[in-house]
C-alpha cells in the first residue's frame, strides 16, 4: 500500500459535480415550439395597419409568398415601405379588397389584424374551416398558434415564448441571448449546412461524428470563420475517420471577477460554456460556476493564504495533462487572472510545452471595491497614481521589497490584496514613513457576495478594526485620500451604511 502524506497547508484538487435536478420526464410545457419552413409557401395577411405590416415582413423574410388583403386606402406607411422594398426573400402580393373565404385556398398560415372580436371570430372560423392555422394579432383567444420573439442567426434561429403571459420578459430574454450569441454564428451555421452531407458520409453515427461536431462548435464560439477554417475542419474529419487523436488542447484563463456573476464579460461566459474541464479557485462563486456548461468537469484547486491549499506544481501539472489529452481547460480565477493570480507561472508552464492559451480579463477586487463605494481611485483632486500591492509574500509575511516611501505619498492611492494578516504591520510601516495617522482607509470583505461588508477607519485604527473581522472572508484594503468620501458613497436606502470609526 502506498500512502501519500500531506502537510496541513496542502490539499488535493477535488472534483465537484455540477448541481443538477434529475428529471424522469419532460416538465409540463405551456406550448410546444414548432419551426415552419415557409419558403415558397402561401401566407395570408388580412389588414393594412402597422401591426399587420410587421407580421407580413416577418413572413416574407422567411421566404413566404405573402398575400395581403386590405383596401389600398387602408395601407399604413409601414406597408408602403415594405411594398417599395425590392430585395425581399419572399414575394409580397397586394389584393385591394377585404379578405374572403377564397383567400385561404392553399395557404399554410393566416394572420389578421382585427379591431372587433366579431371580425376576429369570423377570421378564425374561416381559416380553421379551410384547415389553415391562424393568428389574430393581440387577440390570443382567437389564435391557434402564437408568435414568439426571435433571435436571428439564420439558419440558426432561436424562438422565445412566454405563452402571451409576459411579452416584455420574452424580449428581455431575447436581448440576453443575443448578447451571448455572436452574429458570426450565422456564418458558421451556413458552413455547417455546406459540410453536413460530406461529414455524414465520411463519419458514421456515434462517437466519431459527435467528436467532429464538438470540434466544429468549439471553433464556432471562438471567432468568425476564416478562410482556412473549412480546410482545417475537413482535415479534422479525416483524422477522426482514420482514428487518429488530436492530442493538443488549450487553456483559457478566465477572470471570474469579485463574485457577482453579472459582472462577467460575455467572452468569459462563452469560455465557460465551451469548457471541457474547469479548474477553479476557492473564491469563485457558485453563481459564476452555474454559468458553465453542464457537461464540464469541475475541479477545485483552491489556494488561500494561511489555509490548506493545492500546490502550484500540482495545478500546473494538471493543466498540462488535460491539455495534452485534447481538452479545452478553463482556468477560472477570482478577480482578474493577471493580478495576483499566479497566472504568470501557469502560463510559463504552458509555453514550455507549446500549449495554446488565451486570457479573458475579469474585474479585479480593487476596481470592484472602488465601484461599490462610488470612489474614483484616481480622483484628480486627491490622487496622482494608484497602486495594487500584495500584502502577503510567498513566505507568509509582508513582502520586503515594497516601496513604502512611494506608498506613503499622500497623493497616491494604494489597494492592498491579501493583507488581512499583515494589516497591523502595513499601518505601522506607513506611519513610520510619515503617512498621516488619520489617512482614510476602506476595508471591503467578500465583495460581490451576499455577506459583503464595507468598513471605513483611520490608518491608526486599522489594527483594531482588523482584529474584529471574520478572517474567513477575502479582504481588500484601500488607503488614501480618495476614501474620505467612501462613507457617503457607500450609504444608500437599499443597502447597509458603510461603518465608520473616526
């Protein structure tokens, strides 16, 4: 038996399963989303108002032959604009008359703009009598189908419905999805359609075909397709068909910010959605992890000062092993990965092995603190420079090579990271270099989390204030004249006031 002994300050990486609810069947649906191919099909639009014009434009954009029934004098300006458009994907035909039963002959769908319920009921009866599904605009009781809101990346189309309960909510969901789906996905979807038959013929159903399309999707969310992508994908299909492994993966360093998932960049969310494996730090919030792809393996590799931590060499070795196995590894770090995140050491190990990597910045704790307090770190009347300084050396104490004279300059703003255990010594050093004892200090604990706590004090009172805090929470210390206004900025009707001492 081989026994591995770990020192109290070490711990092994630990895998965490994503939180999921097991479902034995599909949850109840208010509606079933159905996508109609209307290219070259007959569609009926009754009415000449703007609402009817917008629906006609939607149908003609889908390639339908749209027959509009409305007297010419009832056509709105929107309809006039639409009829004047020359390059419509479908056809637009105007009938200078109200609709009648013959209008539904051969139609695939029918839409009406009707002010009165009697007119709506008559349209519904005639349409359904002809076997044509119908929609009466803004009158759900007379509709056999509903329109949702659309995210258009054709041939990729996303439909969103609230079953008429909350259209504004549906539009808000659409805006969020549009932000996450880059416009270039339309180009990738067209490329997929062009390659599909060749891929299906070359790769049989099962693992190999799935491996190709996973590689395709991985490229699609990175950037717009370039001139060599089609060739590279053809080569990838060939390797997969021959059973060859493509062993080189890549690593993406992602800044998780201070904890609030809404502060992530869109690029960070895309990286999390594309990851095979996520190596994440202790301070990464559950809300951020919830944005990751469900199938991604999640491994905690936390490093915390003064607590059991994974060794850096272990983290480096794990990244290399996973990338060599062809995995897309996301190295998820709190704040910004390039500020006190030891990303430099991890990047060096990847460079030595020739493994590709990229970096997605995040909001670092110092900037998050300034935003939370409403304080400018470089206020022109109070500060000429800003410094981010570590309060914790690799040996556990205060770093010896800090330029204390520069930090003690009253025209500088300084933010100390990981300074909880050395705060008393920081205050003593600065006052030794003649920084005023009443220099404003702001303390921010657990930024961006429900347990967030903000405190203000004087430099001389920093040791006493630190002694009162919860050592388990991450801490950022801001020192400088700009924090004199922090108490007022941190107060609001919907949040606790920033505590003040002196």
